[in-house]
């Protein structure tokens, strides 16, 4: 298949195609529940803070529990335990559906069940991500990662729309029930897949030692160290635009001469959808771009395009301009995310892969909320446009500075950089 269609090539591999389509079904269900729980607790309490609490309950476990999931994924059968994790998440969604049907879906119950699902998702994410290099060849890994990003964003576009339709036609109960059933798709796909055996970590050492070994490997491997450091910078300086979309929507609503909450919510939906559509397109373009110019240059290009697009979005005077700029942000941001994720998957030794990948997710799950809090506070004192643009400029300066002063750091993102061996990575570090 030519480079033009390189982004779709992983779907020609049976096991990856099974997992991809099943994950899309499950992800649509997850986004349906995400929208439904936020709407439910807001309707019951009338307070936006409850919606924020439910969102945090689902998201924050990724930053805390991913290293534990990574250590487990390097010592357990990934396919079996990924199936068990999806079964548990489906059961929690079913309990939520029964609670809603019985009129017992109080904000506290909803938050607790959402937190349980978030914990299981955080624990199983390294299992699924570490499995991808085992079911696609090395040359298709970047395309496979970008297709995973496209699948996630397709779910973010389709799921909320379905949730709105289902809730309007029936009730919250059915939105939760659909999510519960959607997890069966992944379980069935895992049963049908053929995943080769991979080296396992030493099971006689404790989880904490396994996590520390993963940190040591990530520090010793130049490509992994560079990718995790860069995604942390992107998460702090650029990614907060995601959390601040409602604030931009509110500004655009005021500029249009209305302060209606419904108008702000509608603009938020338009901008979020634009970002998701852009991300799907960007995910499909990253593999052909990398095949043409190389993975490192593709990542650098996406960083600079994202920074420029963020500045255009920050100062966009109306909804169409903001949506167009945000689509470009979504496309380039996913290119950076997919490219750096692929670096870690390729460069981490197989026996440590899940643990090193979990550190990548920690950088996103912990640094991104911190960046959102900082930029939100700065936007209150400066302006949202100045804050967003300043973050974009700082990120562009950082990457340009690395290219000039420490080119070896960015060079480690290329395929020709030689990964560290497991023996070297696991060796005790000299005293300092």
C-alpha cells in the first residue's frame, strides 16, 4: 500500500482491526456515559461543581494508577486481564444503569461508580497500549497509534450526539445501559484475537520495584526520556486549551451580544466537535507525513503548527473562525501525541514497555490538570487570549531551543536512534 494510504494499513492486520473496531464501539458508549453523568448530576444539583467532580473522578485515576497498571501489564497475560478489566467496567456501568432506573442515582453514587470505572480504565490502559506492538509490525506502529487516536476522537464526536438522542427519547438509564453492553465488544474481540507471547517481568519482585525499574528504563533510554519530557511540556503549555474551551465559548457568546447559558453550551459543543473532527483528520495524516519527512520532523512540524493554530484560536473573533482554528489545533495536537506515544512504544524494551508507557500517561494525567489550573488562574488576571498565546509561544521556543542547543534530544525521536537494551536499562545505577 502506498504512503498515501499508510494511515489505514494497520486495519489490514486482523487482530488490530478486531481490537480497533471493538474499542470504537466501547469508546462511543464511554462518551455517552460521560455526557450522561455530567448532565444527570447537574440536573439533580443545579451546580456545575458536581459535573467537574464527576469529570475529575473519571480522569484523575489515569495520572495516579497508570504506573501500577504498567507494572501489572509487564507481568500478567495482557489479553486475559484486559478482558477482565473491561468486564468489571461493564458491570459498574450496569450498576449505574440499575441505580438510575431505581431512582437511586444520587450525585454521590454516580461519582463513586464513575471513580471506580476511572480506576479500572487507568489500570487497563497500559495493558491495551502495550499490546499494540505485538499485533502490528514495526513499520505500521505509528499508523496504528494514530488510528487509535482517531478512534478515540470519533467516539468523542459520535458518543455525545447519541447520548443526547437516547436521553431525550428515553432516559439516563438507557445511556448507561448502552455503555455497559458496549464493553462486550472488546471482550469478544479479545477472545477472537491471537496475541503472541511476550517476555514477562520478574514476578518475584514487588510492584513498587517494578515501577522503579520502569522509571529507570525511561531515564536510561534517550528516546523514551525525550518523548515523556516533551509530552509533559505540551501537556502544561498547550493542552490546557481543552479545559478552557467553555471559557472561550463564553467570550464568544458575549461578543455576539448574548449571555444565555444555552448559547454558551451550544458554542462549547461546536468547538469541541471541531476539535474532534480535526483530530480524526490529523490522526489519518500523521503516518503519510512521517513516511515522507521522518517521524522526528513530523512531530516538530506538528508542534509548530499547533502553536500557530492556538494563537489564531485565542484571538478568533467569532465562532466560525474559532472552530476552524480549533480543528487545526486538534489535527496537529493529535499528531504530536501519536508521534511521541509511538516513540515510547518502539524504544522501550518489550519487557518494560507497559511500565514506560504508563509514565507517558502520568505526564498527561498529572501535568495537564496542573497546566489547566495555572492557565485558568492566569486567564482571570490577564486575558484568555494572552494566556493561551503565551503558552503556545513558550512551547515553540522550547522546541526550537532544543533543536539548536540540544539536537541530540530531538534526534532520539527518530527511528535510527538505537534503543537501550534491557540488560543495560536494568543495571544498577552508579552512586552519585
